[in-house]
């Protein structure tokens, strides 16, 4: 299991990833994206980048004082980002992620193994500046491996349709 | 004071609700290459997408929408928490989030950020009393004026009993 998406998230092959896993239709599962082990050092980098003073992400003494155990709690935005990575890997690039709505249902802690996944709920076609594009609505989820869902929600990604410049 | 008469420390529910509509000072955020690289690395997304010397305008990680919004909202996180009589030490948490991208975030671009508080509700549950604060940000490309993204968020602020 890798902590990076097997397919990457910047491929210029558009819907190639989606095409490889079968016909695009409701019920189709998106390729899972895994985090082998959540790294506390990434939380420290993120806290610094975001100027986030919340100590539960980097100060285990503060965690204990709050009665929240002794493993740092991952930033919510990083949990969202893992789902974005999964979506971008499926759709073929960052620019294809059009909407993401999530509810944070639990904490991800340092050392946890995670799985981001989703399932297609609707497929629509719309006109875009450079031709048709296919909008794919999905239910998404981030779960601790052998544990509970920590984030659930819905998303929309755009895939190039016939006549688009990205086809 | 009896147990049933105990109130959460800090602001009353009415005081919290009175913050609805308060605008963020706002500001601007430039997606600098080093920042995009480090954020992508922290998000395990592959910072090779933002290599030194890469083309200006290449798509950046979509998390940059939320990041730009919160970095340029015009207040620090602690200042935002203090609007509601809370602080980072109280253990604030994310509740829900939605981003709608009207265009990709791009390396090297500068984004204008505006927004306001949209809801503020006091609730109680198994974990005690807490406030749920909703707020929204809008991102516009500074150069073109194009509407790039909307970010809606809810923040959970636990209340300790006095």
C-alpha cells in the first residue's frame, strides 16, 4: 500500500483513468487512494503553512490535557485533500475536481492508515467552452483502515466528453 | 450554583448569534510555487506537480482554494475564534466544508478573498455544549476578476461549563 495515488493526479490523459475501470455509470466505484501511515511531521508542516495555532495537531501534552489521547490529530483540510487526491486521480487532474462537500465525522490520528474511495451516483453531460464535458457526481468517503469513516460527503468531477479539446 | 444553572463560559448564545453577517476583512493570496509545493507534499499529492521552474499558471492542488481563503480572510484563526469568545485551546473542530471550483487554482496567480459569517447556533450533545459557526468565502482572480471558487465551512467551538 502506497501513501501516494498510483495514478498520480496530474495526468494529461483526461478520463483515461476513469475509462480503465469500466463504463461510467451510477454504482461504479472510484479507485481507492491510500495513506499507509499518517505522518505527524506533515501535520507540523501544515500547521506552519496555515498558521494554525491549534495545538492538537502538534503538541501531545496539550492533547493529553484536553483528554484527547496522545497521538496528534490530523488537520481536517489534509483529510479533505486526500479525498481531492482520489478524485483528481480518477478524473485525470486537479482541474477536473469541481465540487466537494464533506462532513467531518471523526478524527484521523498520527499513525493511522487511511482509505479514500467513492462511488458514482450520477452522470450528466453539459456544454463547456471547449466542447462537451461529462459531470460525474459521486459519494465519497475517507475511512481509517479497519476502523470507522472519518469523513463522508459528495463531489462532482468533470471528464472530457466527445468534441472537447481534452478528449 | 446548581448543576442545571451552569452556563457555558464565555459568550451567551444570543451574543454568538449576533455575529451572523459579520464580514471578514478579506485580502489577497498569491499561490507561490514554494507554498504550493509544500502544501502538496503535506497532502501526499506529489509536489512534482509544482516543480521549480515549472510553467506559471499550471493547476495547483484544489486544497489551495480553502487555503487561500483562510490565509487571506483578514483575521488569524485565534482572532476568528475570539469573535465567538473561544480560543485554540478550547479544541475547535471542523464540522462541514464545501468548495465549488469555477476554475482551477493556479500557481503564480493572486486571488482576492471576501466572505462573512452566515450562521451561528448553540447546540448540546453527548460531548457537551458547543457552537456551530457557518462562514463563507469567495475567491476572485485579481487580474481577470473571474469568480474562481466558493468555500463554505462550519466550525465547531466546544464550550466549557463555568
